[in-house]
C-alpha cells in the first residue's frame, strides 16, 4: 500500500558525530616562553535521540528523510579551551515506537511518553588535550588524544499503536462504525470486507469529562498469524492495547466459533495476548428481536459481553461502562 499515509515501519540510516581531537598546545606568553602544556579537550560528537510526540500517529515524516547525521565535535584549543560539542539531532516519533539495529535485530529503545527522550546512537567522546598527560617524567607531552569515531548503523523504527481498547474482529464486523459513533474519528465505512486498511484512533468521551483511547485494527481473518489477508502487518498493533474488545455481528453463522478463531489467531501471533482483558460485543443487534437475542446469549463465551447497535446506539453507554470498569481494574 505505497500511497497510504499510515507508515508504521521504516528503515533509516543514522550516523552520530565524531569526537573532536584534543589539543597538544603549550602555554606561550611574552614573559613565559616555555610554559607547560595547556591543550584543551575535544568536544563530544552529537548524539541522535528519539523523542516522543503524542501529536504524531505515523512515521510518514521519515519516508523522505532516511539519512540522519549528527554534528561532529570541535577540536580543543590552547588555554585549556574545550572544543564545542557536536549538534545533537532529535527524531520525533509517535508514542509506541520501537527502534532496533537492522543487522542484529537488537532492541535499542522504546518511546511510550510525550516528550520522552532516549539516545538512539551516542556521539564519539572528545579526545583529551596534552595537559592530561603531563607527569613528573614527562613535563612537555607533545601529543593529545584523537576523538572517538562516529557510529553509523541502519535502524528500523516500528510503530505499535498505543490505545486503551483495541477492536478485534473479522472484516465487516462493525468496528469502524462503532469507532465513528463513540468518538470523533471518521474511518472509512462501507459494506465490503477490508474497508479499513490502516489503524484508526479515536478518543472516547466518558462520564465526568473522562476519556479513553480506542483503536480500530484492520480485520483479522483465519490464517492472519501466517500472513494471510493483512496478516502480520497490523496484528502487532494489538500488543499495545490493555483491553481487547471482540466484535462479532449478530448475523454471524456461529458466534462461539468466530470468537475461538479470533482468539486462536492472536495466540499464534503472540501467546501473551491471551493475558489481556477481553470484552465481547455482539454488533448489529438492531437485526434481532428479544427472543433471538436470548437464544444467542445461551452460547456466548464466558467473558463479559453486551449486545449493541451502533446504528441505533443501543447499549453504547453500557458498553462504555463495561470498558471503563475493565480499564480501571
């Protein structure tokens, strides 16, 4: 999906600054022709930082800026003057971004809070000036340390959407419709599968000016953990949701079976997802009468559940109460 504005995985090249060389200077003044060593230290090279920005929801701003360079440290000077530190570079990223080394896949840093700063790559240390090498047996050292070299590497940035509630369900289960009803989000809604091709985020207003964040994750199909459908592309976003809201439409052929398939796909992708709190919402219940709703209730999975209709807003407040209770347990 090259023209999508939602970018949740990107590879960039980063190079920190190299440290400045120390100075091998000697003090020379009119009446002090042979002063001792007074070379200053070199400045450190610039670091590359990751910085959290809650106003960002995607990594698209890095699509056309894939080479990040920090400044080099300045060289030391006489009179014990330290060189200028290299300019640091800050890469602003959405909350929930993880950085890894491309070659080793080693975890480097994770950003989860607004304004949080973590060093992605350190700049080289500045070299020591010759004043540090003076001793009783070497009164006039004519050498100084060079600065440490820069560090360069390819880094992957992976975004996992941070939300309190993640919507889980098959395509066309009513996830986007629910999000549009309970929040100001305007996801694309249509009567065909895979209408949603990227996660949508909404702020759900609750009682007494409280709120929580809900994420509409693109639909799962059987075999998603092996890469079928949208597969692994979006399953990772569910990892960051504290509560999972399963949505299954009332006109489904077998609600318990659909729930088991969804649960199985999550388990295959990451067994730890089964430790999250789960709530079940039976959607599109405006299609049901009371007798049919009672019949369906008998076979529901053993988790908190509620019948809702996003179109008529039936039981939407009850769903919010249930979710808020789980979020604050």
